[in-house]
């Protein structure tokens, strides 16, 4: 069964030309999908449709066979984690530990469990030495991993990453690659919007190439 399903989906803003045209697509959990194409090809719009930030002009989107229009953004967000291209949009606290513990405190989790959960996610994201750091002082790559850590604490089943290698050097790309492969091994599926063909070639999975709102499917080579 598909984790996410697009059924005859089209999308356009007002009277502009369609950004997505008659899309039928199934995305599966525990799998990797790359979404590539030139600027303006519809990649970001596809991602926004996937997480409910915009709704189809025509057609339907389903998450675990529930139509997305019946789900709140909170319900979608607890199932699909979205990493923005600019991680600073997802960071609000001044301290790394405060950033990660905030969402857990809202869930009324006890302090010992909060400390354990934060420790585990910091280890996974190679941020253990940044626990007490000021978020403003983090590098771009560290901010990106911090934003991802916050997403993972919500225990999503699927991830959407928008241009995750932007601003990363070779070393940090290797770190990110290792993290994403660990998450796939844990059964978390993901779609990655990217221009970085070399990075995408490190994965095994599907490749969706977009042009003028049309999706052309192939495999990663």
C-alpha cells in the first residue's frame, strides 16, 4: 500500500499556468525518492502538496489512505517531517537543548525521558558536543541538523527534505549522507528535492524528474 498517493492532481495559482498537471503518483514508506528539475519545474509545489501546505486545484492527495483535506496540518506534521531549505525558519530557541526539549515538554514527557530522547537524537545527528550551544552561533550545517533533530523527535514515518545539501561542504555532505541512510535503515521513508545529482547518486531508489509540471519517472543510476 502506498504511504502517499496523488490521484489526478493538478495545481495552479489563480489564472497562472498549471504548476502540476494531472499527476498520478504513489510514494512508499521505507524507500528513497529523489525529486529533481530546473527552477520553476514544480518541485517545491509538489513538496507543498505532499505535506498539505497547498491543496490541489483538482484531484486528491492521500496519506495512509486518508484524504489530506480531512487532516489538520498538525496531524500531517506528526506523520511527515518537513525540512525547509533554510533551517533557520525552523529554529526558535536560543539554546540547542531548549530547542529540542520544548516540543517534548508540550507532550508532558517526564524530565528523565526528555534528557534521554534529546541525547539520542543529538548523537544521531552528530551534535552531542553542541547540547549547550547558542543556536545563533551554529554553522549552517549544524543548524540544518538541529532542525532535523527537532523533526525526528516528533517520530515521523516519512521525511520531505528540500535542497538539504545547499551550503554544505564535502565533509558535511558525507555526514548528511550517513544520517539519511541510517534513517532509511530505521524504516523512515523520504523524498528529497535536490539539484545535487552527485549526492543523489549515493542512494538506491526512484528519481522523479519534473519539467513544466509533468513528472517523468526513472531510477537513480
